[in-house]
């Protein structure tokens, strides 16, 4: 690989999944994996195989369908984790094991309760062990941002000698400032004797809103891999956002002088898919993928853009996929056209029955809505529509009465594992009444932490996409539902969240403990 290349390592399905409530099912990961492959990421971290049976299966499923990008699994520095990662990655033509251990004094003393020598020993043993399964092994020094540079050089020299081809330097807690982090990377590369035998990578968290700035500063000092996520999803305040890194590299090529393999026209479709699968809406003013990112409000700006686009725009909306993918389907579109578009968007379901159900939903939507855009298709294939496996609650019917000056009422009928149950409730508004009626049936005791409505396309005929976040006993889940009627969309989002809450989830967090 040429030194003019910046490796884009996407961790939406691993670190992104660590955002509270953003957990993804196997089918959802497969869909995201195909989308990331179309986007052109070099490496995708599909999960943490040891975390749960579900995540193991998800990594394996992604490894079975993705051919062009390298598929990676995280593993702590121990043989059990590495065995699980290797097994899950087996079907992938290109696979990487990413093993890590913490290196900062605070993590070594309080979390690992290990001496620095023991940490080096465990890291070397893990890399050697992982190399038995693949030539492509990455080593991360967790909390490198707060580690002693001398110790980082020591451990990196040892793991490179043991066979690690990529050395990742994470700012795990998002503490670094750009000039400081850039200097750290430059310094480590210069002082690690065998640094020319590895690609240096960075993985920045966004706790101070500096993840992208820190990553770019590191690239300027010699890092040649950036770990990032679609929409900047990730643990706590998230990771460096893929779309911002890629577009900064492209727009400021005059200074950055590196290429990525990303097809930037796939950025917005990827952002939309990740947002609807995870239930994390994209804020309107988010760079590149926010609804307002290319909207000029002020008259002076509009006038300038009309006269000469570059007066106020540094890149075009089309370059990042804002309108390139707005193919329209409608009521007269047949199965072939529908199937073709789902395939192009990478959201085609794996079995014929699921496709048949999706086509029925498509026809029902086309009866209500004249033009069906790609965004509608994504909504049709995600959220509550895409729940794999049996669900506890299904919406059978919903009726609301709402009149100025009167208390809104809702009548809800649910299919609860085959039995029809009906309930009425009043509320502060029709949505509130509908959700209260559902809760009277479900008796979940969950608290609504977020309720958000977005229009999927412009115009009043658009589908409303509703996100509901629920919390119960510390567990957070997100539900997404879309419909041309926002009360129905809200009920579906709430049921989607409830159905997820009902599934047991035992999932280990990668940063709990190690070795
Ligand atoms: O933030 C972090 O340190 C990580 C590592 C596991 C790479 O996510
Ligand atoms: Zn991280």
C-alpha cells in the first residue's frame, strides 16, 4: 500500500455499537457491512466476538458477505477472546484481529492491577497468538493518550517485533488537544526503532469535541490509518466521524496530500442507514450529513451561491450523496424494480419471505404516498420493519380522536404473541394517548428518555420517522418507526423499543477487564 494512502478503519459496528441503546442485530450488521463495503472502507470492525453469542454470530455473518473490505473483530489480550475473534472471522477473505490492552498508569494500576512488564508480556503473547490465525494483526494501547510516551515506544517495538502490522494509538477518554496528540504520534513514530514495519493508526473519542481535529493532527504527523464511525457514533460522546475525516482529506487535499478509497457519494445513504438502524437521529447542523449542511438561509449567501457556487460552498451536496441516490419508485413499480433498488442500496433481505413482506409494505406505502424515495425504502427496511425473530407486541390497529379543546383519546389493539388485546387511554396529545394505551397493555415500567420526530423527505406528504429511547433498570434501547401518520409512526417506534427491551441481553463490554 502506498504511503499516500490513508486507511479508513470503520468501527461503527463495534465502538459505534457501544453508544447506549445503539445495539445492532445480526441482520442489521450485515446491512451496515454491505453499505460500508460500497462506501469503500478499507477495514470494518464488525464487533467484539467474545461479547455475546449474538455478536459472535453477527461478526461471522458480516465476514461471510463482505468480500472487498477487511473484516475485523476486537479481542482483549487473551487467548479466549482471540479464539472467538478468529473463529467468527473465518469466512472472511480478508480478516484482521484487533487485540488491545491498556497502557496508561491509571488503567494498569486500578483496572488491570498489572505491572508494566506484565502488560508488555501479555501484549506480545496476544499478538503472537493472533498471528497464528491471520497475518493481519492490529494492536491497540488502550488509553494511549494518557500513557507515558516512553512506555508506548517500548510496547510498540515489542508488538511490532511479535508481528503486529498496525499499531493503534487511542485517545480513549477524548482528553488530548490537537497539537499535543499530533506531537505524540510524531514522537512515537520517530522513537520506536521498528516503526517503519507498521502502519500507525489513531482512534480518537470526542469528549471535548476534538476527535476529528486530533485525528487530522495525527495524520499530519505520520498516522496512516484513522479509526472512525458513520455519524460519529461511539462510546459516550462518540468517535471521530468518518464523513468529516474523509471530506476534510478531500476538500483540503492541498494540505493533507493523502487519498482514501471512499466513494463519497455513498456517505449520505450510509449515514441514513446507520441513523435509522440505531435510532440515533442526525442533528440538522451536523457537518456533511445534517439536513442543513448545504442549506443556505441568509439572502446574501443564497445570492452568492446562485451567482457562483464556490462563494459559500467548499464542496457540493452531490459529492457526498445528497441527491445522487434519490431514485423515485411509485405505485406502478413492480417487484423487479423494487428488488433492484433494494439491492443497489444494499438493503435486500436475505430470504424470499422477508422480501415478500417488504414488497407488501412497499405497496401499502405507495398507496398512501405518491413518490417513494430511497430514504423511504431505507425506513421500510429498518426499525420496527426489520425486527428479526419473534416479537412480543405487534400493532394491529390504532384509532385516535383529537379535537381542539377536548382531551385526546386513543384505542390501541395489539397482537400479543397471537392474542388480540385492546386498550383505551387518554393523554396530553394523540401520541401521548397512544403510547399510554400501549404501556397499559405492556406494563413494561420503562421510562421514555427521548422522543424525536424527523421528516424522512421534504414536504408534508413525507413519512415521519420517530425515534423512542426507553430505559429500564439501567438498560437503554432505541426504537424506530416510520409512517405517513406520525401517531402510527410513534406507536411503531415505541413497540419496536419495547420488543427489544423484552429480549434478554447479556453482552460483555470490551473495556471492563482484560487478560
Ligand atoms: O477507545 C478505545 O480505546 C477503544 C480500543 C478498544 C481501541 O475503543
Ligand atoms: Zn474507542
